[in-house]
C-alpha cells in the first residue's frame, strides 16, 4: 500500500502532540528502535497481498502469546550497546600484563571509570544476547508464522558467534580481566552482528506493538481478500480517536464501488470517511481494526482530497491546489490495482456554480474507474440529484433533526438516500452572528 503525506495528514496518523493521533494508538513498543521501525512500517505498509497476510499472521501470533516476550532486554540495554560500540577504543592489543593481574578491588580504585563502563557494557551485551536466545526458543513451536520464523532463524544465525557463549555467562562474579578481554574482542568482532540483531529485534518489537494495540483497543482482525474483485465490507466501523464514537455499517463491491454522501455541514460526513480511511490503513498494517467485523480487499493505496492547502510562496490559489490534488488522484487511478479514494466537498475554492460543474465532471470521469472504491461527500444537493439514476453509485446521508423554531440536532445516523438539509443560516443564527451584525457600533 502506498500513501502520501497528504493522506496521512488527513487521517491524523501522525500529529505534533506526542502520543496522539493514530500512531499513538499503535505505539506500544519496548524500545526506541522498535518505535522507529513501527513508524517505518506505517509509512511503508506491506506491498503485496501475500506480504500483508504474513504480517497479519505474525501480529495474530503475538496477540495470542504476549507472555512469551523476553523481559530481559530493555531500551536502556540497547542505548548502552550503541554507546559501547560507538565510543572510542584506543587499545590496539588485548589487555595483558600487570593491568590484568590487579584484582577487581584495585581496578575499581585506580581505574574506576573504565571499570564500570566495561562492566556495564558487557553486562548489557550479555542481557541482550540472552534475550535474543530466548526469542529463538520459539523456533521449537509448530504454530510459528512463517515470517516470524524467518526473522528468528536469521537471529539464530547471528548468535552462532564464537563469543556468544562466553558473554552470556557473564554475571556479577566475573573477574575484570575476563570482562576486559571480552570487551576488546566484542568491539572488534560483534559490532555488525549485534546491530543486525537489534534490527531483527526492532521488527519483532513493532509487530508485537501492533498486537498490543489490537488487544488494548479491543479491535478485531479483518478478513483480508485479494485485490480483485474489489470489496470492502464493515460492520460497526467507528473512528478510533473519538471518545464517544458512532459506528457504521458499509458495503462496497465492484458492482457498487462509488458512494455519494450528502448531509448538512457538521453532520458526520468527514468523520465517517476518516473512519473508513483509518480502518483501511490499519487493516493494511496487519493489525486489528475498530469495527465488529471487516472484510477488505488488498488496496494499492488510500488517496484523500479533504483539507487541501494553498501555497502562497508558489502563488498557488486554494482552487488551483484542489485541481492539482485531483490531478494527482486521477494519475494514481490510472493504475489497475484498487485504491480507496476519499473526497470531501470538492472545489470549495470557487463559486457554487463552478463547484457543481467541476464536481459533476469529476464524478462522470471517476465512474470510468470501476476497480477502485470511492466516496464523495458534498453539500451540493444538485450533484446527487443529477446522478440518482446512475448504476454503480450508492447514496447515503446523515440525518439532521430540524425543529420549527429554527433549532437543529445532529444524530450522526447514516441512512440510504439523498439529503436536502441546509442549516448554514440556522447555524449563523444559533451562534449569534447575525444579532451581533445587526447591533449599532458602540459610541466612544
């Protein structure tokens, strides 16, 4: 799956506030390297249906076996290993002579800094290797997913180093001369193997994080389907960032691949589309999704046209920015592999007549792309009416209760059909804008 920065921003995947956004829901790694790897996986989801299935199988395994995680490896251990291998080492030969004859007591007394650095470094290296060996014990299991097995077999191969056994035997009783000897040889022989082990650990940490996110958020694993025929079916789908979300049922197929969504402003159209986008993205990361059930085809990517921004430095107007985004969308849809396209109130940067003409033309063009899943929300009632007899388009709207006294209430309920609700004037009244404008200016 390929998603650009605009889509990730529209779906609030990464936000400025640490721990927020969709990524904040996924982040349960034990290490900084695991967190970095998780971010890479979000930015670059599996590129094929088979690869996605393999990741999902691995995440499912960790969801069932959270207690199999070795606790001995900490983020501090990995930080210490980096300092150990990257710090200056001026020794050109193994330690020998009088220095090695001194007891631990005199080493602490006369060379305190070097003593503790060596002791801590080798101790952390020992813990890391012990943890990696603990991981490889999972290879004995018959239910190990193929992707995880491959990762652990690569880890096991790195652990075949001649120093591994001596280092894992290190404890508080190990003499300084032995620590010093191990430190000298480890620096020269184990840097690359250890860094590769850390890379394996980071990937496994990221997969387990997705499993923990599924458990803690009470998500469900979706049923993954091949790209063709394109299909998206969700029951109880909701937006995971909302405190009190509303859930929806929705079904797309290659016969009904376009949803034209109407309803008043603020009635829930944008939130619904974001819920679909986030659900699709999570499914393509191999994790669970915020729904009671979901079946989804493998998608090539998600494309959003939601919050387009103008570019004053390039002299680009808001309307031109919208056109450029739609051009990008059109180029992506030339690919045969299916995409999920989310379009929210197109062409807001021009007048109503232009917006209608442009939106209608775009919809007519998009109907020539039956292998993609598309949603267009609009408050232009005329657009929906123009296409109401068109085969392949579904129509749904969000209900707004309008009272005779001018008040209104959003129910966030999705129904089949076309809405003609217009409440902009009522909102101006309710917020007191019109009353303020009718007042005479204050005299000084």
